[in-house]
C-alpha cells in the first residue's frame, strides 16, 4: 500500500544541547552537577524533526502541532523553506514554544528535561481526516489529549496511523494504550517503552510494530515474522539527539512509496545515520541520488 502524503502530529520545540565530558554512570547521587562547557540551540521537537527528515525526500509533509510566540519568524521560516505544510500548526501568542534541555555524556547517554510551554494545553488543531484518507498519519509525542484525539479520529475514519507514544507513554492508561496500539497500522517504541507497554498490551494482537534499539539496530515485527534491521555505520558520530525522529522520517517516506515494512525500516536506519553525523536534529541533508547510492552500498539493493 502506498500513500499520497504524510501527516506528522508531534511537538515543536527548541533543543538546548549541553555536552558533558564525563560519564553519567560515575555519579550515583542525584544531588550532583554536570559541568558542560558548551551549549548550543537547535530547532527540534518530535513533530518538527520527523517532518524535516521526511521533507528531504522531496515530499511536502503536513505538520500538526502547537508553537508559542517565539516560533515565528526564525523556526517557522526554516520549516517553510523545507516545504513543510504548516497550516495546522497553532501559534499561541501568549505562550512559549516548548523547549528540551538535553545533556549528553561522553558515551552518548542523554538526560533530558522537557518544558512543554504552550503545548501543555489540548487545542483544536483543525485537522479533518476526512480530507486526508489517502495519507498516513503518525501520532508522535505532544499533548496527550491531542494524541488520543487524533488516534481516535483515525480509528473512526478507518485511516492508517502510526502510534508513537515516546516519552508520553506513562501518561496513557492501560485501557488507552491497549486500544490505541491494537488499532494502529504500526506502533513504534524503543526498548524501554516496549517493556512498559508490554505490561498492558498483548503485542500478539498488534498488527505491526517496531522496537528501536539504538546502536543494536531495530526489530521489525509484521505478518508473524521478526526481522532485525541493522544500523548503517556512520562516518562520524556528532550527536545522537533526534536520530529516532530521523528514522521515522525515512520509514514514513518508504511507506508512502509502497515499500515493505522491512525495506522502509532500512530507509529509516540510513536516515538516522545521516542525523547522527551532524549536530542537532535538523542539520543533516542529502539528495535522493546520494541517499540511493548509500542505501545500495549499505543493504545491497536498489531503493
């Protein structure tokens, strides 16, 4: 099955990334200080990151999100310049755009504090899925009320959606998790999230799911088969922040083209590697030709 477009529901945020030159594992006391000699600000948020990576393939994803008064003009213009449809991004003039404060140690481990800003409140984002039944929707971390609303609307409209609860997973009740996961076209979780979800969801009843495992690759489960998707070795490791979002951008593009889930996962794995090779979550880039060549070199087949 192929899709006409990609709808990305998820957060928009500014990422403040700090580099800690030591190792978190050397600290056992929570009352501690991590000295970070550098701090950089990047455009981020799960929704913004996924839409950005998807746009690199030449599509025009629709972003559904909430931003604050500091979204325009800088971040807004950046997304518009990358051909991302922003008509369903609500700008709350009396609020701030969300912010993530991310500290990365020398081993690539991360500690994150997330400030939701204006996105703390559930809003009517004006998305009528009746107009987008030929598209695929990903519901990634944002306000939990909006996440549930969009999933339920997709279920009602019999529209394919990807359930990607991420760090919001602990806010869903067991009943909510069960319903939203079992009705999804696809569920994406990391290893930790999969462990939490498995307490309430019988994954034998989930149509398809992906478990991402960092440097160990990812596991794709569909049609009764489990397939391990390897990572694509990066030329350099600059910053792991947002590589999971890049994975989703490549995955979604593959699905729009009618590729199998494993092949789409391989596209996601390569897209994630491009992200790892650059600082920040929206600074990687490639042409379709470059991506295709590297994909063939990595997986031994044409896109």
